[in-house]
């Protein structure tokens, strides 16, 4: 069986990125590590993938943005931020919708590699360690938003999900809420987990807290509707809801309206993300706003820096969030 770059890295006791740097003589590697890598390649009779190695010197001025679903109102603003920075730097953006399916993402990666794309921005959650190693082997720089497997290279851009969730619950308490529920997103997503943990950090200290105030909503409008229906069956006296994203908050508004429950008079509602949809609901939604456009800008800037500098070092950047108070929490 033909040896791979991962086999070399394992035998040498280094990362795939380090093996790539040794093979291509780009980036610092100390002499001892370089000797280990060369010995491992010789022992395994490893023959580098010449197409992958050629990517380092072949520029197409093209980057890709892989999204789970462009119809989600969070992503158009982010995509615009990516596109504006890319265009200002002479790059073209290829937009890929993965439907949050790992198999579709991997298919895109293989196609993009063949098209010699210069770098990829991932706003998805399905990459595994092997996918990252393949990107490293092909020397394709990448940036990931919010969510990532265990990484030794690449850039991850996040926001303060935990702090934002705490601010949401504290705001609902300040608004006079006596019993606050949380509608959470898929727990396999780090964003959903961090927002749930932020809620619990504040709520657990309250006398009314019980785990049954936590209900799943799947980050969708329909999920928010179903969550409120389930919540009101168990806690008809709830008077505050913090939804883990704005789509679930919109669903919560919809369900409360169907039952004739006034917002914010009887139940106050706060979302998370700051999408434009929150400004056109009735009432307008209070939300914890992410700097969506700026996230896209920063992702493109970081990716282009890595392309220009042939850099693969690991880096994380956390951006702040802000509370935007609107009618849905302003109790009279």
C-alpha cells in the first residue's frame, strides 16, 4: 500500500503541515525535525503528490466559501463581507452550499483542489481531522468560522457566544422576567453549546431554574415554534425566552402569537445573531448581535494573508457581540 503524507508525519512524530514545509522548503523547520522527516520519507519510500506540491506555486486568485445554507439569513451578510475583501484584493469567490452534509463538503473540497483554488473559508461543521490533513497535504490555506475539529494549523474565527448568552439572560432578568427558558440549537455545534452554557451560568443561580426549561429548537423557525409549544405545556408560567439564534426566536414569536400570548407583555423574547429579519418582526426582536459582515471581512483578510505568506500556523480570533434592545423585551 502506497505511503501517504500522514504516514510520514506519524512515523516522524510531527504534524502534516511540518512534513509539507520540509518537502516544499517553505517556512522554518529546525534541522533535527527536518532530518526526522527525511528519514521517515526514505523508510516509507514516500513519493510526494506532485499535483499537490504544485499548488503552492500555482495561483488562480480564487477562493471558496463553503456555507451550510445560503437561504439562512445569517449567511448573505457574511458572504458579502468575504466577497468585498476578496474583490478589493483581486480575488474571485466561489460559493458552495453544503446543506450541512459532510459528504457534500468533501466532494466540494476534491473539486476545488482540482481547480487549484488558492484557499477555502468554511462556515460549516462537518470537517473531520482527515479532511484537514488532506487540505494540509494539498497546501491549501483555510479559515474556519466558529466550529472546528482539533486543529494544528489554519485559522478559526469565533465570537463570544458564552458572554453573549449571559448578557441575554441578564437583560431578561433586568426587564422583570421571573422565569426564563432557553431554546437551544444542535448540541453537536459548539455555538449552540456555548450559548446554552452561558444561559445556565446565570439561570442556575436563580430559584426558579430547572433543566426542563431547556428545550431543543434545531436553529430553525419551525424548531422554535415546536419548542415553545412543548415549553408552555410544562411551564405555562414562563415569562422570558432566550433563543439560541434569531430563527428560533422568530419561531417563538410565531408560536406565542398563535396562542394569543402578548410579547413582551406576558412573555419577553430575546434571540442571538443580529440578522436583518429581527428588524421586521412584530414586535421587533431584541437580539445579541454578531458583527456578521465584519466576520466575513476578517475571514477573507486572514485567508488572503495566509495565501500570500504561505502560512499554515494555528490561530484563533474571538470577536465581541452586542445587545440590541428592541420591543420584544421592553415590558411596560
